[in-house]
């Protein structure tokens, strides 16, 4: 008995000393009584929550070697970083952090014009620490490339790019391998954060974006990864249901929500798809409001997630094998819900109809492609022109909508969703929910979201969300660089 007690005490000490910090990294925790004092004074904090520009003191820069794909020098950059942090219950650590962010956005709007806002919510094993890999890549690489593309298109009229990093305690134990047992704990926390105050941030940003002075100029794209995808989806799920259930034109929060390798079960998406797929048709101008992107090589969501969900729901009562699969399979791996395939093209193969004998003009890479295909190649060409080394250059990638049996044969199960009326058991054209499965060439694993190819896809998706062109009958519309591209066949 004494031996068991000793083992228990030692194990307890080891676990407690291995616990990851629960405090914020960019602000100070505000006592609720002080925050809501009768005199109305905000949280007494000496920290100034400013939007940071590359080169500013405090802007996160790696202290160890890091793949830095910046293509704009700090003095010439037109992008900024802000951070908002939430505790394990979904509450703001410090309300001034949010208030200061909105004030800074208004200031940038007045000084430089309506901003392009990109929100990123990190996932499991990450946090808002200034040397966290997600924060470094988002701040130093992705925002830089978005700003570069913006400047290339608009020149001196380019809008400021503002990246907002949403921090929460995605890591609770700082011990490798042992931290894998935090799956159930962090999953529950992710949904708690999503059900908490994050919605206020999204609503305020959306109201800012749709303000009459900025309508049609400012843009908002929301991105979540891993359990950060679960956080984001939990925050916006009811909003999606409300908008899809309405007979009014679809106006969701922001311009697009992108979830990358999200760690939540397909059952949570089912109510949304049931509504979306029951529509008779969508307006020609309807744009995707939710894009889910999952790699076939994502072992954590493909296998570990399934094992974790199976154990945690072991004694649940299911009416069918399908119901069990829905509740234990990550949303991006549930084959009946997959709508698109995303693959890299072979070395030397340009973006063109793969059956075509002659290469297509690089300035019109999608001419000749079928209506259910779209190629992303803008960033790669930009990187080649800048002379970046091969290992930092993106590969061209092809997005295919799985309409027919032979469209997405690269995906296990070869899914396809025939387009047509609900009464015919088909999916309406223009459904604003995309569930994309990628090859390992696009993402080699769960955390491989910042490689040049996937990052280029993210950047082009952010850019394509700005196009005011019909896209109901084909994959993502051409980016702004191709305004003269002909409308492809329906």
C-alpha cells in the first residue's frame, strides 16, 4: 500500500510539473470584479494591445531556424497581427484585448482603408506563445503572402491585411507522447471555447466588415485548424443553421469559413448538410460559406480521432452502423460527405485539362477545364518569378468536384454526389458547403498546413473569396487576376 501511495504521489508531481501554462501570453488576466466595476473602468492593465507590424517590437519572430517565405520587406509590408485569448471556459482573459483590437481596426480603416481580415484559430498542442509554430507561420509566412498578392493586384491601392490569431489552451501537458492522452480533455475544452465568448469576436468583426462605409471593400475570412476547427465550428454552427434555414438570400458571417483537418465528428455536420442538400436550388450568386479541407495523410483525425471517439462513446446506443460511423469518424474522413478532391499535379504538368495535348496559356490556366475543376497556380508562378528556391515553391494543385463516379477515384471509396433535385436523391448545384479531401502531396500530415503548397492554397482561397462573380455551377471562381476568364459551361 505504501508503495502504491509513493507511485501515486510521484506520478501526481510529474503530471503537475508537466502542466502547460493556463495564463494568457499577450495580456494579463482580468479579475471579473475589476472588469465590471461600478465606475465602468475597464480592466486595469498596463499592457497596450496594439496591432503589430513586422519590425515592431513584440512582433513574433523565430529564435530558431524557420522557413521564412516573406516576400515583402518589413518596411514595405502592409500587414498586421493582433491576438485575442480565451480561457478554458470560452471567456476572454481580458476584455480590453478585444476592445483595443476593434479600436485598432477602426484606426487602420481611417488611415489606410478598409482592411482584409484573416482570423486563425489554432488547434491541439498549440497556444498563443510567441514561439508557437502556428503563430510564427501565420504571422511571418501566410499573412505576408496574402499581402503580397493583394499588392500585386492593387498596387498602391492595396488594402491593409490584418491577421487575428485566436489563442486558447490547446496544450495542457508539455510532455511528448504523454500529451497525446489529453485528446478527450482538449476536445471538450475546444467545444467549450467555441460555445463561449468567441462568437462575440466573430460578430463584431462581421459588423465591422459590413458597416455601410466598408461594404464591398473590407473582407473577413475565418480559418480554424484541428481542434481549432472544432472551436470555430462550435461557434458558428447555429449561425449556419439559421442562415441555411432561411428563405432569404444567404449572408453568412464573413466571406468564407475554412476548417483545415478539423477534429470533430461527421455527426455534427449532418444537420447542416441535411438542410443544405434539401434545397431545390441556390441563386447563381451564392458563394461557399463553409470549406472543410482534410488530408488523406492526417493520421490523428483519421485513426486516433476514431479510436478516441469509439472509446468515449463505447456504451452509446446506435440504431445503425451508419449512425455509429457518423459519430466516431472525423468529418473530413466520412466518405459520404466528401464533395471535392484536391491533388497536386505531376512534375512539369501545368494547370490545364489533363486530357489536353497542348499546354494552356499560363495567364488563363483554367481555360478548357471541365466545369467541375479548378486549378490553383497563381502563388507558384509568383514565387518562381521572385526566384525562391525549389523547396519554398508551391506545386500547382487541382480541385475537382466529385459529380460523377470517375471524378474522384483517388479518394478511398471513390465518392461522388450527382447534381440535381432533392426529390431525385441528388445534391443541388451550388451547395455552399465544401468538404474537400486532399492528397498527401498537398498536406503530408495533420500539422503540415504551412508547407508552401497548402499555404498557397489558403492564400488563393482568401483571395478568391473577394471575387464578386457567379460560382454556383463550378468549383472556386477565378481569382481577381483573371477577370476576363470566360464563364465555364454549366
